[in-house]
C-alpha cells in the first residue's frame, strides 16, 4: 500500500478535507491525561504525545503544500503568524494564571520557575530541562511546566521544517517521492538516536525523551505521509481497498490502546521502539481515516471532535493544575485529585478556547468582523496577569537564591 497518491487510486468522492484528525487529537490527550492522572491504569499513556507529533507533522506539512499548490508560493511570515495566534494566547494565559496560583497555594512549586518561564517564552523548555540535568521520570519535585517540553519540540519543528520544505521543493526542486524518502530516513535516524541516548554513558532517559533530535521521528513520519498524499484532494478508498484500509485503521487503533495499557516509562522498551511503534500506528490510523469515510466519521464523532478542538488547552492546563491540587489537602485522595484535575482542565480549556484562543485566532479580519473588545479585552487581561506572573517568577527565584546563600554562609 504505497504512501504516494496516484491517479490509479480511484475514488468516487475526492475531498480536500482530512477526516479523523480532530478525534485523534482527543484520543491523544485522553491518553496523556490517563498517564499523568492514573499512571497505574494507563502506564503507557505517554504515547499520546507521539500521536500529537504525527498529527502535527502531517497537518503543518499539508497546509504548506496546499498553500503552494493554490498560490504558487509559501508565505513563511503568514505561516508563522498563524502559528503564533494559535499557540501563544493559550500559553500566555496558562503561565499568567498558574504562576500566581502556585505562589498562593504552594510556593515550593515555583522552584526553577525563571528557567521554566524563559523556556516557555523561547520554546526551549526541552533543552533547558536537559541542561538542568533533571530526571523527568524520577523527579520527586517536578517542574510546574514540565509538560511544555513537547510544545518546545513542536515549535522548533514549526520554525525549521517550513524553511527546509521550501528549500527542497522550490529551490532544489526535489520530487515529492525524494522528500518522502528523506523524511523516512531522518525518522529512522531519530528513532535510532533515541535508543543510543536513552542510557548512560551517552545519555539518559530524559535526554532521549526530551531531545528534539531524538524525538522528531513522529513529526517526520507525519511529514512523509503528508508529502506522499500530496496537496490535492484526498481520494477515498473503495471496494477491497477500503476494507483493507479499514482493517489497517482498526489494527492501528488497537496497537495504540495496547501500548497505552502495557507500555511503561520505567522499561527500556519505550525508548527502544515502543514510542516509534506508537508513531507508526498513528500514521496508519491517519491514513486509513483520511481515505475511508466511515472510519473518519467515527473518529470525528461529536464528543471526540469537541474535545479534540480543545485538546491543546487541556494539555497545557492539566499538568500545572495536577501539581497545584496535589499540594492541597486533596492530596490525601489521589483519585479525587485526578477527577478534579481532569474536570478543571476541560472546563478551563473550554473557557480558554471560547474567550481567548478563538478571538485571537480569528482576529478582527473576519466577516462580519468581531467587535474590537472581543480581542482587546482578552489581550489586556492576559497581559496584566502575565506581567504579574513574571514579577512573581523573578522575585521568587531571587529570594530562593538569597536563601541559599544565607544557608551556605
């Protein structure tokens, strides 16, 4: 079953829309929530991040290819502006709310907050965490914004890949097939680097998991699929081909569920192929859902679509809320902490999506135009909170450093 679209892959109903992606994002964030909130039940839920990576690599590459096919060029400035409007407002809100909240509830959660804030604002959280020599899998006191490591990896990809794609397709004029092969080769190298750097003396589990170089294989697989399918309409599978791709999609979903239940971050199996297998399964599910309408419609069922559209905010909020709630009297009831964290994360994500993300993403250039207050007011609120949070972060780290000097003196 070749990845490259061809005229022989006939279909009665070609479509430019790729179905199933929103629902797949919902399943991914559910896996991550399970991994962090109920680790004994979903020990392999960390694969949700790898599913996100494959989806992101696919979506971003397809958007770039479709723009080039439609206009004959790729506007990198416009692309990065759209990414900023999509990502920054929700991120700023999380930082602006959770830093003061942690300061009020449990100041010890702000340990290393200046480094985390710098990492969040420069999308370098993963490399700063590696440089700090922390252990993501064994940390007694994890960072308040540890989860931003994956956002950093994606943002670094969003910065580098569009430039490389334009170079390959426009300047060098490589064929799509060659780009697919290159992406697959780089994905294999990335997965191999994860194996090599997952243990001493070359590295550590955190180095292998957080590194952009070692964890880029999911993004690159998404790239390969998007380039292989091309920028044109998606041709739906029919007959035996539809049956075969449905079976592939169901099997891929089964692999993801099995990995979420049996894989463990404590086992070398995760770095030694487990996460790469999850990425391949996500790839198979995307391809199947994109070309088999019934499967795509199942994944895009209303509840999954609703959660998938808000999955980014859910991912941002759940980790700091988990740590903050875990520092309250609720900590005596871990199951209650998990339930409250999940409920609050979804609630706050829904509010963020409605009142912050959507106004910023749509801006004032829609028809009919949004009232200016719908954009300006959220911007002012988030800005004021962000300034206060930055002051708390700087002041807390300075105070911690002074206390350390006094203790040593």
